[in-house]
C-alpha cells in the first residue's frame, strides 16, 4: 500500500499559485474563442505535457447539422435511447476507429482476456467523465468487459469525436457527449450520467474533477455508496488534495497522474518525439546546426534536449533547480541564463511550468526568424500578451504559426500562440494513451476490490505493484522478455517475486 | 525537513537478505587474501557502485619498513605526537597530493571561503572514520576551517594513503591510520580517536558504521553529548535503520548515501565512464560492433548501456522490474532473458545488486573469448565460485584479468574475479568524490546547527535544500549559470526562491 | 586495378539498367495518374533522395480556371508579354513567397551582394529548365543580379508554383510554365525559351536533361555559342555521360549532382530528419522501442539509422557492400539478411537504389501492423505490384497511407505506395535547396568565365574549390567561424590558403 | 577544374612541407632520447593516427642482458641459425602471444584456411620490414601458409617484441630484429634479409620505405626479379610517389595506406575509442560537462568529437576546410576559432595534421588545469618547444603527463609531450591491426598473381574489390550477414554480384 501522506506533501510543497488561479479560470468558462476552448481551460493547468487530450485528427467534422443533440430523438439499433450524441448513424465509422485503436492498446485487450473467467468489476457502476476518443472508448468497453456498467460524459466541450460517441451509444453505453457543447450542455450531460432512476454509481472515473465537483454539489448523498474516485489530471488531483486538506473528502481517491509509468510516457518519452514533430509540422525547419535554448530541464526538457541534440542542434539549457542544472551539465548541455544566448539562438522552447519565462524583453532581443514555442504547461510561459502591442504586426502564415513583425522588419515565429506545441501541433501516439487508460482501469479495479480499511478518505498514489503491472502489460508490444527472480534471489533481495521491486523513493 | 519514515520504509521494503548476511561477513574479518581485503568486506555490500574507495593510484607504497606504526615514536614539526601514521616524514609528499585534490574540489574550497566570517562548526568535535585519501583530507581540513576539531581513523585496513595521513598529522590533525592495519590495529586506531582524556566528540562522521558500533559497544554514555551521526555507506545506513527499528538509536542520524546528487554521480554518471575505462584498461578491446548484455537497468545499468551504445556496441538488457524494463525498451535496447543471448554476446556485464545472475550454466554456454564482469555490488552477481572446479584452468593474463579455460579450449575472460570492475580496474574522478565529501560536510553542519527538536532519534535523508546546495556548489566547475526565480514566479509556483524546488517524491 | 580517371569511371562502373530503363519510362509520358506525375517520371530515377522537387506546400491552387495559359493574353505591369504563366495577377502573392525564401537562402543573397561591383555573369544568356518554386526564383533573380539574362521553363508538368511564376514574369523574367501542363505544353514552353528572335542562349541550366535534349534535337547549331551546360539531376547527368561516351557532347558540361556538399545535404543530413518527419506525419507512431530494419547503409541509410537509433528504436541493417556493412557494425547496428528479422520488425525502410528489395514473400511474412516505406529511389525498391492481387484488400486510411489487408486480417501499412517517403510525405528544408541553388549558380559562373581550354567537351565535376565555396557561403547561417591558415601553415601543408583543402579522393 | 586521374593527384595536391621535412628528420637518426625513438622518427609523419605501431604492452623487457645479439651464437631447435634475435629461449612465451593474437585476427586465419588447397603465394619470396609484434607474426606466418618464403627485419629500432621475434625464429622464419637496435644494427638487419646467397626476393612488404630505399641503394639489380612493393605508411607511400614522379620507380607498388577500410579503422573508429582511453589513463578526468575544443574535423576529429559528445562533454570545433566545417555544424558542434573559446575550455585536442595549431599565445590564455593533447600527427601540432622557457616550470606528474606551471601558479596539463596521445597513452585494438595486416596480405597476393601488364611501374591503390574483400573477411567477427544480389538486381544496378559495388569516387 502506497500512500504519500497528503499532509506531508502539502507542507513540504505548498500549493502553487497557478493551481489556485484555477478557480478564477473557471469563471471564464465560455469566453475562449478558439477551438482549444474548454480544453485549454480545464487542461491548461496540467504540469504534465500530455495530461489528456484527443487526437489531432479529431477536430474535423464536416457534416455539421445545426440541431442540438439534446433536441434530437435518436435510438440505437437495439431500441435504446439512453444516450445523447451528435448522430447515431456515424456509429459504424466510429466503430472502425475503435477497432484500429484496439490494435494499438494491447494492454487493455490483455485485461479483457484475463477477465473472461473472473470479472473484477462485476457489480461496479462506473460514472466517467473524460475526453471521448477512440482510445477512451477502448477503455470504457474494457471496463464493461471486466463486469462494470458505465455511464459517460465528456470532460471537454470540444474534444469529443462524434463518431466514437455514436459507436459507444450504438453498442449500449449510455454516453452523453458531442463536439461543441455549450457550458449548459456540459453540465447537462454530466447530470444525465449521474441522475438516473434506479441506477447509482459506485465508482467515479474523472479527468479534471468536474464530475466529482458536480456530485459533491448536487448529490452529496451519492458518496455513501461510492467506493472511490480515480482522477488522472493535475487539476483534478489538486482539487482532491484541497478537499482532503479541508477534511471534505468522503471517499478514497486515487491520483493516477503521478504514477511512474504514466509520468515517464507523458513527459520524457512523448516529448522527446513530439518536439521534433511539432517543429517540423509547423515550420519545416532543419534541426542540424541550429542553436536552441530549452528553458527547464525536468522530464519534458530532458526529452526535448535529447531529441534536438541527437538531430544535430546545439542546445543550451536554463534551470532554476541546481540538481536539474547539474544533470544538464553532465548530459552535455551548456547551462546559461536566457539573456546570455537570447540574441544568438534560432529556437526558444519553454518547458518550465512557470510563468513569464520568455518576456517581451527577451522577445525584443531575439534575432530575425527566431522560433518561439512552449512545451511546458498552460499558455503562461511565454508572455504572449506583451506582443499584442500596436507597433508589432501579427501575420498568420499557417495554422498554428504566426509571424510577429517588429517595426524594423524582424520576424519572430510564434507557434500555437504560446500554447502547448505538443497538444496543438503534433499528435500523441496511441501507445501513450494506452498507458494512461490501463493505469485508470487498474486503479478502478484496485479501489473497487480493496478490502475494507485499506484505503481511507484520502488521496492515494497508484500502488507501485500496479504501476509495475501497467508497465508489464506494455512489454509485449516490444517483444520484451522480463526475467523472473528465482526463489533464492528473491530471498536474497528481500523481495516478493511478483514485486513491488523498488522502495517508494526510488527515482527511476 | 525531509524524513523518510523508517517504519514505512521497512514495511514497504523489507530488509534484504544480503544486508542481513552482513553480520556473517564480519566474521570473516581477516580471511581475505587480496589487497582489496577489508575494503571488500565493509564495502562489498554497497548498492552504490562507488560507495567509497580510495584512488587506484594509492595502492603503491614502495618504501615499506616493517616496524608497526604503533611501536614508533613520531612527532610532527610542532612537537605533537597525538597521531599514529606510517611515517611522518612523508608529510610533504602527502601535502602536495592534498593540494592537487583541492584544485578539483571547488565546492569544499568554496565552503571554506564562506566560512571565513562565520564558523558553522565552531565548537564541533568530530570523530571520523573514513578512507584516508587526499580527498578526505580536503574534507577534514575543510571541517577544521569551518571551526571543528577533528580526530580521524580509517574505515578500511588497506585503503589509507600513508603520505596523506602523514600530511594530516603534520598539520595537527590527530589521525590514526596506516595502510595494512591488522584487525587489532583497526579497532585500536578507532579507540584512540574516541578514548581521549579531556576531549569528547559531539559529532560522528562514519563510513561503514564501525566507529558508531564501537562507541555503542564501549562508550555508550558518549551519546549523551553527541548531536548526530552522518553515515555515507549502504552498510552503515542499514545498521542505523536496524538500530532505529530496534529502538536503540539514541541520536539523530543522517543517511547521506541516498541524497539525489550523490546517487546520480556515484551510479549513473560515474559508471557511464568507468565501464569504458575498466574494459579498456583490462582488455584493450574495441567496443564498436560488439554485442553486449547488461544485466540490470537501474542507474548503473543505464550508465553502462548509454556509454556502450554510444561507442557502437549492440546492447541487450535483462531486467526483473517491468518499469525499468520498459525504460530499457524506450531507450532502444532489446529486453531479453540472459539465456536468449548468452551464446552470441561478446561481453556480459552485471549491474543488478542481486546474486548468481550469471551462473555456471551461463558461463558454460558463452562463446570463446567472452568477457564477463561485474559493475553491480559485491562479488555475488557472477557465480565465480562455480568456476573453481578441476576441469577448468585459470590463467592470470594480467592484473585483474583471468582466462578461465574449458576442456575444449574455450576461454572466458573474467575481470577482477567478479568483484566490482569500476573499483578494481578504473579510477574514480575526484569530482565524484567532491560531491560525496560536500554532502558529508553539509550534513554535519545541518545536524550540528539544527534547532532542538528538528531531528529526533531517527534516520533522516539529507534535506532536499541541502542536496540542492551540494549541486549548486558544483555548478561553477562547469561555468554553469543558474537562473533565479523572480518574486512573481516564486509566488506563482508556490516556491521559496532559494528552494527546495521540488516535492520529495520528485524523480529527477 | 584501381586508378582514378574519368575514362575509367564510366567503364569501371557500367551504366546500370535502371538508367537505361529511363528511355522506356519516357514513353509513358502522359500515363501517370497521380499528382506526382511527370515529376516522378523524370525525377524518380534519382539516386539522390531529394534530387529536386518543389515544396510540399505547393500543390494547392484553389482558384483554377480552365483556360489554357497558352490561349491567354497577359501583360505584366511594365507592358511585357514575353512570358506564359497561369495568372499574372498572382504575382504579389508569389513575390511574398520569394521574399520569405530569400531570408533562408543567405548564400545566394551573399552572392548578389558581392556582385554589386563586378558582374561575373555580365553578357551571359542563360536558358533554364527547372522546377519553378520560390527557391528557384531566388536563384533566377540572383543570376540576373549577377548580370545574366535568363529565360526559363519548368522541368516538370506538375511542380510549378503558379504564383511564383507570375512574380517572375511580373519582374521581367520571361518564364513559360504553369502547373498541370500537358506534354505538348511542356515542350512548347521549352521551345519558347530557346526559339527567340534576336536572343540566343550561351549557357544552359538543366534539371533532367529535357532542355538539353530539345536543343540537341531542334537547334544543334545553337551549341556553337553555348559555353556550357550545368546539370543537377542523376538522370540528366547520365544522359550527358552517354553523349560524352558517344562523342556527341559538343560543349563542356558540369555535373553538379555529385558535388560533396550537395550530396551530403540531399542524402545524409536531409534524410536524417525526413525519415522521422515522414513516419510521424503519416502514422503518428512512437519511435521508442520499435524494431526497424533499414535496407541499405549508404548515405541515406546512414541518416535514417542514426535518427531512429537516437529516438530509441532498435535498428537492423541489410547491406550488399561489405565496406558499408562493416561501417554499420561499427556504428552499432546488427547486420542481418532481411529474412532473419522480417517477422519481428515494426518498420521496414528501403534505402538501396535497388529493385525488389522487399518482395511479396517478405510482405507475406511481416507481422500485423508492420509499416513499409521507401527512402531510396524511384518506386522499385518495394515490389508494390505484387500486392495488387485479388486476395489482398487495399484500404486508403489517409493521404499517402494504405492498409493492405491479408485474408487472415493482417494489415501492412504501406506509405506513399512505395514511392519516396521523403518526397511524398515530408517537406525539404529551404536550407537544402539553398545548397543546390548555390551550387548551380557557381557552376554557371565557373563555366562562363573559365579561360579557353580549361574545359573540353566532357562532363566535369564541380571544382573542389567551388564545392568548398558553396559550403563556406552557408556557414554564416550557423554563425560558424572558419579558421584561416597562416602562411607558414599553408606552406607546411602544401596548400593554397584559399583551398582546395583536400585531394580529390578525400572521402569526408 | 576537377578531373580525377593519378597525374593530377600529385600535381593538384602538392607535396606538403611536412613530407619534405622527412629527409631532414632522417638526419637526426640517433638523437632521440625517448623510448619512442626511431618510431617517432619514421612514424611521426603519418597522417593516419595509427599508421603503424606495436602494442603498448610491448615495451617491457625485464631480463635485459647486455650482449649484442649480433655477437651471439644462437640456434633454434631445428638447428638453424639463419636469424638474429635477442634470445631464442623466449620463443615459447612469444608463441603464446602469437596464439592469443591469432584468436583476434580471424581474417588472416580464414585466409590460411582457404589456402589449404591452393597456395596463392607459392613461389613468392617476400622480404619484409615492419614492426615485429604478435600481430605481424600472425601476418608473416599467414604468408608462409599461403606458400611464401619470408625474411624479415624491423622497421623501428625500439618496437620489436623480442619474444615474438624469438618465436618466429624458432618456427623457421629468418628474422633479424631486436628491441633497442643501433642505427648500424638497423641497416645490418635489413641487409641480412636481402643479401642472402641463393635466395632473392621477388616481393617487398615495407613500412616506412627503408627496406625499399636500401635495395634501391645497394642492390638495384634485384628489382629485375621483384614483382612489386606493398607499402603501408604515409611516409613510405610518399617516397614511392616521389620515385614515380622522378621516373625511377621500376616495379609496381601498392599504396595500402589509403584503402577505405584501413583508413576508417585507423582514424574514425579507432580514435573514437582511443581519445577516451588516452584521456582516462593519463588524467582520470570525468568527461561529463567538460568543455572541449577539437581542432580539425577530419576522420580523427570526427571520431574524437562523437565520443566526447556521447560522454556528455560540450565540444567546440575549429576547421579550415568549409566542407568539413559545415559537417561539424550539422553534427551539432559550434564551429569557432580557437581564440574564441581558449579561455573557457577544459581540454584542447588537436587533430589537424598541421603545425603550430596550438601556439604559446593560446597556451598563455588557457585556464588553470586545462589539458592539452594531440591526436593528429607527429609532434608539430602543439608548439611544445615554446613551453621550454625559463619562466615556466615543468613537473612530470605521471608517465606521459607533465604539468607546465606558469609564474602565477597556473598549470597546463600536457599529455605525451605533444606527441600522439593514442600511440603513447592508449593501446590499439588487435582488430584494427587485423584490418591492416589483411590488407597487406591481399595486396601481396594481388601484385604477385596479377597478369602481365595489369600493373605498370606506378603506385596503385588497393583495388576496390580487394578493399571490399578485407571488409568481408572481418564481418564474421560481428556475426554479420551480408546480403547477396540476385542476378536480376545485379543486372538492374549494372554490378557484378561479387563487387566492386561502388564507383571509385564513392565517399562512404
């Protein structure tokens, strides 16, 4: 059993301002003009770079008709109308997307297989609120195969893949979600998942905390039957810790965001590839010989630096933390202050989780053609607002690419308006999504089956053994063969042959 | 303040057998025939690859006279005879060694400078038991410059650099240590440090736990005045945790072995270089195109794999932990069971901390000329004992290199008889030793100055802020420039501008 | 026996079949159904991976009107109608494209500057036949700035950027080219460049050899005044060597395709990036941990292997040439036959310049989901024709991505239908195009200004000194500072201070 | 103008001064005080870093008796006294060394096997003059197995391994060589190989040109029966080209120094490893985070840069050749002038083949502790002579390591007194020596068996097909499997299925 005592954590590491600002951001609910919309609202606070998202391919939906799904009467082929999606007729297309995703999510498929005999979620009534994509559909249907009944809403008003929602509805999952919901629609959908006659959830799977929030607010009594909450986002986790601190958390909750496996894939491994992808797709630039400064040498920064160095770029690093700074040195990067190199670099990449790392003053000093982008979190790292001044001209040269032009003709190439490059301008491999979904499934199984007393009304990290299990389910993808400890070796090491294999503080 | 609650630790991570075997190993005290002698005794249990050691250059002492130092009458130039070293006349040569080391230990020199005004160790009476090398001499003299009075013995009967001990004695440090002590000498030296009229230690710096053990056994009352113990070795730390568990730890103790900075340098960074160095010095082999299997993908394994891959070797990895296994995959290594590749590889390297990872059966199947070596811990990883059978011929072809010859003429190249390659066949850069020594100095300062109640009778990790401070003191070596948080940014992140910058569970 | 002279070059290295097939391919002139059209016809024979092309962005032209440009009456703002383009009104948009390209082609801009005093091409009358893109426009206008008069046609019926052609026409360059020419149009345009009253070319810049061919066929007397031909494509160069061999080459010709600088950028450096880009844009796959086999370890293969290894893939190599094979070994790649790994790999990449490297038999044995693509030349490397059998189903899942489905459900992911991935599915950085264009400009200057007798009626490589000059003009992009030899050093090395710095056989 | 033929090669690339200086160096024959002695004399001019040498392990010979071998009466066990070595009794120990070397020289052993039926050197009478080491012994005995009769002398007065010479003598090879010959001895030994009654050589294998020179001078008539000369060193090759230019070369000669395979291994692959090895063995430094400037980005520089970058160093490059400079940029290195970084770097490495690359002025500006070494050629790159001034103190701190101390206390760490680091301070893997020896053997076979007229009185490169064959013989070491062309593919590519596979100008 693996707790990180929340009291300890919060004293050692105070709740940062950017988390607290979350509340204020909620006020701006409907003001976002861009497609990224609510997604950037509830997701933007993510420290993890790929916190959650839907595939880039999803934002195209040509056959928009204007009728609100809420006003449509739709039935699936079995006659059920317990769902609300854009167009049930898109189900077949969605099913194909799901089938393709299944092929790349072998871990969930393996869970389904193992569940053919026992149903670890038999009796579970799960209400979920996540992005609705082919990958989450695979998760939802896996939960079903494990014995659970599910009802589902979207955690983001823009990210739903309508055809996938249709396919889920067609197969009998009560799903309430479409692309382009209003705020009112958003909460209506959530309510339809929860407020059902003769059905009461006993498990929550949340991504951002809105579902949890709604139940707290509207149906607090429901918690009496709820065995636990699984939450994957930084934001949602933060809200849970606040509840816990305030003594208001009335069921066990599991923070799956901070599991080792998920973190490594969301940050280091994923960003190592997406920095190259994002830069190429937006600028077609050549990496070789380019001078790059990467601000921040956490997991995201480490991934970006490794990739660019491998492609022949000359990489400088800025850091505030001396330990990470020393790592940058030992990994072969010059550690500088941004000002030292700002005039000479061809690319500036922020990976800090901080605000105003790149200021107007820096932007003024960059050379002509310098590319500026953000791989860190939110849209705060680059002070984009400072560029909205009359003397500067903005020119949109491509989707997600703006030239900001100084009076002397100097152009800065700003990507994704300072929002996350990897979310806006590259896609996330299904394999990464598979890690997350498997983590969620296992957390649900653990909380649902845990013996009385194992978990209290607190926030828990995924037990290391389950973290290891997620990893082991993904090894077959690489045809990788794990070695087993002999009895003698296990005894020598003082370990159980099935893990966990490391103490909690192990750093990987 | 950063505790790892020892209760939690021990329940989650049971004391392994190899730690428990420690007690038995102690029984064999004087049986070791090789030079590595007692060093392998108290050091061999180290999980860390470079736990502690003295420079490879140190084992040469040509002018051996046979008189025991205990029987000699020696005085330093100031007339003091409160020391016992091989030959006080070697002081000048030792001083030069110390001066050279000083140039490469800028962090300690920086501490000395900062201490010119305040003396954070004023009043401290430190009794120490470590290897006696130029680098520890820099540490000891730094402690003096910070205000402490020190008395010192060696933690290893073979590792003392006699000329350095002489230089310390000449400069007024009461040091009791020479190369080639008997067991009786060993304890006599320790006793002479502790059992002094008119002087009682209030701080302990230990490496292996023998000094602590001696005081517990002989002078338990001394602990009343002792403010704390700083311990750097895995073995010593284990003994402290056992004391704590048994409720017998009567002063605070600091485990500096597990500080982030030290761990990264001892394992990842140091082994990345020493695997190449050790293999070249022993075999002159070419790395390009060679097939290598690395058993274990912890920090040591990661370092070995990265280095060999960079040199053009084809590297396979074995692992028992699925998370580390998945990391190996993502880093581009085929994850295999040892049996799958044992017939084809040119080199086998163990980095597991486990026992019998390479068995006689594996050795029987290796191809002619295969090189086998151990970078992990102790001498248990390769079952060398299994090679001591009549049908196999051993041929010593170089220092630290044996050919083991099968009846059919097949030769296996065994390095360092299965002991640690990096300790036996390569040297450790002073920079790595500087990290360790600085960590020890800061731990002493912290424990000595901590306000009443901050530390209880328990084992603590080095506070993260101090860990970060060690790192920051080493940045100037790389002409590295750390960025400082603005007030606004610190507030946004909820951090103190001076750190600590990361929560305790951060993985680096 | 290995002596290096130009006679031997052609005898020692017989004209390969795939070059000879060229003639037959010409017969299929208008049969190509795809957009890549004639480009794949005249370009496909390129050994170089990026022989020549236009930017991927160029194939969009929304405002198509159907009138043939040949039937339109158009004048530029200065009243000239000596051109034929799609729509002269697009000139402004094209000008902006040219201006952006200028910023990334500093070498040509530097040539313009240096030419402000002397005009090395004063009096030159250059007829050109190349792709018409923003980058070639920069080249053409540079030639003008250097003193030349130019007339230009397209070397490819599909690749013209209409807006760029318009901008050239507007600025006074007689350009005859539009996107979507018929074969008849194609030759008509070329003829309009050459067959002009009162203007006769004295230099030819060709890409593919069609222009040269046309003059040979229609206006052989013109060669009396022509000082030389500059040719950049493998195909065109081959045709020139054939003419030379047949004793029919009546002017000096310069093969710029094989200059060192151009080759390195077209192949090694460009492919190192485009393999990642092409795979990501088409499949969104994750590289980490993937098993890849790269067929061929020439410059293209070396680039692909280095990039994928750096991203954490496990790379196998196949080779026929033992020297390249040994290089692959020393660079850390397992050298295998394709059959050994075909069942286990996730990706197959061909870079051989050979035919039927991947056969139906291989395709039958690949595992489900295996990605197959070609980075080598033409469309012969993968036997795609063998997949056009009734039992296999083709499913177009994205632009340039087909799933080929076996009866048992196995899917192979075929990219770009086996044509060049880097031309079809990624873009070429302007920097690479800049290298080529600068090489062409310098070759023209050299041939035009060479003293009588320096060049005979033969095919020449770009003089090494000029090759070096191309490189030197691109160094400022990287803020790179070249060291100059002192007089003493130059004497010691027996070198001219201004180069050439290497003997001809130097391998780089 | 760039056409490639052999006449031009010498005119286009004038004999550099450092080659011409060779004659003068010869004058200093016996003045060298160091062990490296004559080796540095005849070897120092090598552009190749590992031109030829003997293993570092070879310079130890404890049982020196003082009698000159020339005055001893020795017989081998078969009663022959046609040899002159230090001590025939050492034969057994030498034989063991040879047997160990045989295991690592599989290519020669494979040649022996293939020669069991046919004897391609039957009738050959080879006189050889090379270093006498275990590896050359394997070569000599292979030549014998192929049918040749051999007589052998040493090309260097210091490099002979006496025990190996004894083993050769014992096995019946007339060898005249010992460690520590005088100049008179040197020529006497050569003469004893050539001037034999009833035996006249018909092939010469030379390393440095001294043997060839001696025959020219003393026995010019011998050339009537000599079928060819094989020469491996830069110096010897240069002397042959001079003879050829002067019209005095009276037999075909083969320059094996410039074969592709040998060059890549001597320079790129070997130096990639030896730079790390040489630095570690001399300084025990840590590479991570160090700033290094590498002067010269040829094959040697490329190897050094790649290795240090991989170990986490920050590498700057200086270059005079813009093409190599551009390669450095694309490979991710900042291209600078030495002065720009000289104050900040921790290590300076020269790889230029030039003189005075590091001047006193540079040395004056280096920071304290800076390490300076030479991987290029000779001892001219660092102006070591400029450090022999009264105000500087030299302190020998280790074998091959000097501290040069400035009046202000600054220390520069000079390695190997500016001579080649890789020859002085690291060893050369047998695998590299195997490549060279195999190349020599094949060149002898080719020249000996070539039909009348294939080779004229000129200097030839090793035929590419043989170069490829050398490579192919070394592939089994890596268990590497070459792919064979199908008939159809060979026809398509216009290649013979057995090679050569590339045109002569191919750059690899």
